[in-house]
C-alpha cells in the first residue's frame, strides 16, 4: 500500500506552553477529518513532512508538532543556556493537552515512532479518554533495560565503534549510566567538550542503526547534532522521567491501562532495539492490540513493508 502524496499544512503556529517554551505545530489534510497527532522520535528529532504521508488527507486532520527544544520549537536544546529541567515526559504530555485544547479537539488518534511510541503509550495510559487509537512503530517503552542495551549491550556487536564511544568519556564514567555521563559532557561550559561529545554520541547512534560512518545527513548539521544528543542523553540519563521502577519498564507495567484503546504495533524483525523482546511483551500485556512484524527490516519507519502496514493501520482506523 503506497504512501499518500505530499501535502502542505493548511494551518500552523507557535503555542506558548509555559516555562519560556513555545512549541511549533502544524495541521494538514482535512480540517473536518478525524484528528490524529504525530509524535516524532529522538527524543529531540523534530517532525518531518514525510510523516504526513502515512494518513489519507481526505479522511484525517493531521497534527504534527516539534516537541520542546527541537525543530522549530523554542528555545532550542542546542543552546547552552536552554533550561532542560523543564523538558520532561510530564511536560511533553502537558503540552499535548494544551495543544489539543487549543485546536478544539476532543479525541485524536496518536501515531508515534521510536521515542514517539514511548510518549504515545504514556500519554494514552494517563489520558486514555482522549486517545481514540494508537499506531506505533519502532516500538520502545523507555525502560532502563532498553537504554542499557543501546548504550552498552550493543557494544559486543559493534566493538570498534563502541571503543570509540567509550573513549570520549572520563575513565571513571565508563562503568555507570553512559547516557548520564554523556549528558554531563554536553552540559559542560566548554564548547569544545560539548561538540566532541555530540559528535561521539551521534557517531554511536549511526553505528547501531547500523549505517556507514557519518552517513546520517541530519547528524552532519552541528546545531541538530548538539540539540539531539543533549535531549536524548537528558531523557535516557534520567529514566525518561517515568518514575521509580523503570528498570523493566513503567510503561510495560501499566500496559493493562490501555485495555480500552485499540492499537497497532508495526515492528521490523531486525530492529536491534528490540533484542529484549519489548514489542512482543507489550503486545501480550495490552489487551486487544495488533502486532505486525515485518521481516528483514530494521529501525526504519519508511522501509517498504513497515510503511505499508502503517498506512493500512491509519486507513483502518479512519473508518472507525
């Protein structure tokens, strides 16, 4: 099933969400269509026009936003003086509710990829009355074990890249929470230290896709690289701000709270972030959700098969 054609927003704006933050949002498709909100990954990646193409523009009112600190939202996480203490999961969920009220939407479908799936799941668990359906891909739950896999466990699979990743850290920080250790470097008053840390972090992210070194275009933008690395390490270094008991996953623990929310999970069978069986465990803990596994695909929401399944899911829910 092909993606829908490219479209442009019919409306957009900057929403004042407090704490000195303004969040960029846009609306596309049919102003009278079924509302859907798109939650991008990272955290810190920002929304991209490609996400609009997963939805029938005649059937959906498609809302995209850049979460705090990234994309067109201000202030940017890349700026050293940006206060990251007001950028947490609770703040992002509150922003979604402010945006929903601002747009006069009663309920909406929530679409999320990677970190966006974590945020979407937690939003639905805490605000199930306003979530009509969930469509999630590159699925994660924000558990500490997942971050340990991505920052340490995959070192056995990519030993050369991992050696370079560790080498940027002080020797005393190589045995603990690696994301938190990198976040301390990214908060250093020394610009050179921050820039080296951002490069080392995104080089590791590229290695575990896996992709050739320096081949991810967005990571070659110094401002994006800095904001992305700072935001990801801020979240991963603080248990994704999900509270106590997040070793195996607060989101996974609370999956039964989704029992009234229909959902579709679309996952590539070669997604290295799922070596813990997270999506399988979530599927069994969430009554009534559908799991679609696409063979020979990794962490790529645009891959053929994954994209087809995502479009099929939004088409299905458009008729509800």
